[in-house]
């Protein structure tokens, strides 16, 4: 039975994507095939650039899960040290303007996360209020039961 080939010992310099100028690195999961770049044509992400492992579309055990839109891919490249090589290449081509967009994308994502956190905090506050109301209702029911018990006890004693 043939398995996946062993990871390459030598990592060749990355091939650059013609559209974005980003390096097409070896798949972080498979470690033997370069990622490929496409433009999405079918979904609500139509027109967005994405990068994936060539094995992404395969079925079964061979399938690779590496698939990233451009902003996530750029973030991955930056956080894993791949853009040092790319920045030198881009500087020679005068293509660093594309790199200036990354901090804006990160800030947009941070703002989206903050907005999401505020929504979660609002929901938590609502849930806390509901829990307090439920506790108060439970206490009222307990008090009503105690009063009813005392009344029944008084009636029972009076009837004796």
C-alpha cells in the first residue's frame, strides 16, 4: 500500500503568485505539494482570492484540509516567517503596496471580534437578568408554598 511521500528534506524557495505577489509555499499539512491560488467564482465570496492544497478536493484519507482566503493566508505567512523572503522579492518589484493593506485587514478583523464580544456581553447580561428573575420566581413559589402550608396547618388545628 502506497502512502503519502515523506516530507521534503530540502525546502525550495517559494514560487510567487502572479496576482498577489505572495509566495506559494509547500502545504503546511502535506509538506510535499505547493499551495495553489484561485479566484472564487461560485459563492458569496465571488471574486475573492483563495489558496488551497491541491489535495483539498480529493476524497477519503488523502484529502487535505488546507484552504485559506487571501487575508488569512497573508496572516499565516506573516506569523510563520514566510513573508521575509516575499518582502524582499516584492521590494524589488515595487509591490509592497499590497503589504500595507494587511494591517488594515487585521484591524478590521479586530473590530469585528470586538463587535462580536460586545454582542456576547449583551447576551450574557440578558441571561443573567433572566436567571435573577427565575430565582425570584422560585423564591416567590417557595414562599407561597410555605404560606399555604401554614394556612392548612392552622385549618387542620382549628378543625381538631
